[in-house]
C-alpha cells in the first residue's frame, strides 16, 4: 500500500490517499519486526532453558531468563502497535472493512484468541520461574510458542485472502453467501503463512545472534555469550534453506495465480517464452534497463523449461500495473540477502566440519572466523531488510488492488479529509515507542534478574546483551 498512485486518484484526494498509505505502511513495517520477535524469541528462550535444564549449565539458564524478560517487553510493545493497526484498518480503510469485514472477521477473531492465550501463559511463564519445577516451568512456555505461531498464521491468512479472495458471492455489489473458512483457507494461505513464519524465525534468530556476535568481537568470550550467539544463529541457519525452498513455491504460486505481480517482480513486459531472469535494472519504456540478464532463467525457474511462457504486463491495462522498479528491486534485495544468509550458515557448517576433522578445540578461534563474526553482525539487519522487502513485494505487487481484482485501494480509503494529521501523530507515537523500547531493553541487559551462583562467575562481571 505504499507506492505512488497518481493514476488512481485526482489531485483533490491524492494527498489523503498517500497519507493513508504511508501511515499504514509505516505502522506495518514497524510492527512486523516486533511481531517476528514475538514468534521467534519464545522458541529461542525455550531452547536455551531446555538445554540449561538438561546440562545444568547456569549460563544457559541465565540466558533463558534474560531472553524471557526481553520477550515480555516486546510482547507489551507488540500489543500496542498491533492495537494501532487494528484501529487503522477501520479508520483508514472503511471501504474494505465495511464491504468485506464479515468475510475477514474469522482470522482476526482467531488471532485475538491466540493473543489472549499467549498473554496468559506469558504471565505464568514469567511469574512462575522460581515457583515451579524446571520441567513444569518449561512446559508453560510451549503454549507461548504455539500461540505466537498461530497469531502469525491467522493474520497472514487475512492478507492472503486479499491476494486470493474466496468464500463469498457478490450480488448487486453486496457480499452474500459468506463462507469464512473458505475465505481463510484460500489458495494463497499455505505458501504465504509458511513463508512468513519461517521469515519470523529467521529475523528473531539472526537479530539475536548479531547482538552476541558484537559481544564476542569485543572480547566477551564466555559460555554465556557463545550460547547467546550459537543457539539463535544455528536456528536461523536451519530455517534459511527451508525458506528458500518455500520462497520458490511461493513464486510459482504467484506465477499461476497473480501473473501481473510476477511480471512486476521480474520486470517482464511482453508475454513470451525463453524469458531471461533479470538482476537489477530500472523500468523503462520497453522493459528493464541496466539490469544483468540470465538467458532463459525465468522460464526455467517457473516451468523447468526454456519454452515456458511467462505472462507480461502487456496482458493487463496500464492503469493496473504495479510500481515495477520498486517491486523488482525489492524482490532482488530479498533474494540476494537470502543467498547471503544461506552462505553464512554454510560457512559455520563448514567450519564445524573442519574443526572435527582437524581436532581443533574451538571453532570461533579457527582461521577466518573473526571475519565470519563480523559478517554475522550484519545478518540481523540483513534479515530485517529482507523481511521488509518481501512485504513490499507482497503489497505493492498487488497494486492497485486492495482486494485482488475486486476493490482498488482508492475505493477502500476513508474519503474524509485530514488523514495526513494521523500520519504525523503515528510517526510521533512510534518514535516514542522505539526510544522507550530500546531504553528498556538496554536497561534489562545491564541488570541481573537472579542472584549469580559461584559457578556462574564466568559471566558475573561481564556486561551482557
């Protein structure tokens, strides 16, 4: 919902339409990072606690407790930003919610239930840390993980419906015969939900690992910081190849169900076979310019054959074209970062193999691993950029439609004047939330949540992340 839309609105309404898009886009871009941490951080916390319980290592238990406190802060912040988004759906887009609210209601209702389950068990998990046996306490964290994944699933199902609307009939411009289950489990739901959940795990894992990579580079080389790096980095490295496979599945789905979006993603203007894969480039009059072409690449990726026909943008009216340059470059950024994260995971796997073969005792002290740590610092921001780029492709690639083929963004926007005022208010609120969140997390990083036992002396005097 972010790109220029001068062909959709006249001068009298373009300002408010652009303000509504900017406000929604900024809110989503901010919230989605916190939401990903809400999905992935509980799993990381449980892994650390489980390993600490099984091995008896105090550093792992301390790590889990610190992550749990951060998890509570981020849950509260995510609840605020999510509430803002729910209000924005009704205030900014009454055309969408007024027409299709009864179709979209089920996934949002189920997401609310998942949210309350997560909140209840998060309270139990944080309060009962020293009040339950370790095994029982660990089990109270499982519903947090399940509910967090379920919340992401239900919300993305609603977005998938906007790409593949199902579960209703239109008669005389009115929605009838609503089947909310068919709407929620539309054809786009499987690839989009799996893609998003894996992305959430990657963002949470690599962001967390990047913090501890900085600490290791600064000489805080103890069991606490090593575990803080390896646990999330390994989880992210495992999720990355799975994400690449799912991303290929999602791209093939788009090729079949949303060919105009695929044409924008790859900058294909004319329908033909033997279509090259273009890396980089900007949209010109007859196609992408200044890009690097791989002969037959796109036809091979889509249909495993150079003769596969790829539909071009010429098949749809010019006013329905997405912003080709933005969508194409965002897609390229997402793919390049995915390859970078895959290479980083492969590097760590290769280093582990070398260590076992040579009998070396410490993988991080092997030759070249300091360069690896420097690059590992970049994996967290890179994963966030890939996440945001993916959502740019998803939303802008559907434009000008808010509901594919049925309702444009301009038809959905609130016609009342003054929406720009809300944009400035939202920017102020999110700036304050960002400063407050960073401040609280930094304070938590410097405080000790539990007394340190003598065997934890290796981490007692270290500033921690």
